[in-house]
């Protein structure tokens, strides 16, 4: 996700920016900083989500067995029909 977002920001800067950033590390630092804030806020707020309305899934679980991972989401959210 991180590398994909960096690539997105580079592409946006190239196509829509008034100038192209001289150093890729500025974009990387900005993306990393925003991801850190995003994760901190998520961790601080996730306890406010009612039980049964949130299922956390690691990418490794999804990559290893996509069918079981989606089944876990359906079960965790009480959707049934999987």
C-alpha cells in the first residue's frame, strides 16, 4: 500500500502539479507521515466501533487463503450466505 501510494503521488505531481518535486524522498516522507497519522487515529478510535461491525484482516491471511479470509469477514460481520 505504501509503495502504491508513493507511485500515485508521483504520478499526480507529474500530471497535475505546478512543478515536479525534485526529490522522491519528500513524497516518501509525506506518505509515511500520513500513514502514521492514519493508523494512530484508527487505533485510537476503533474501540468506538460496535462489536460485530469491525473485522480486522491481515494481508497475509488474504494472500494465503482468499476464500477463507472473505469467509472470516462474512462470519465476523454476521452477513451469512458465504
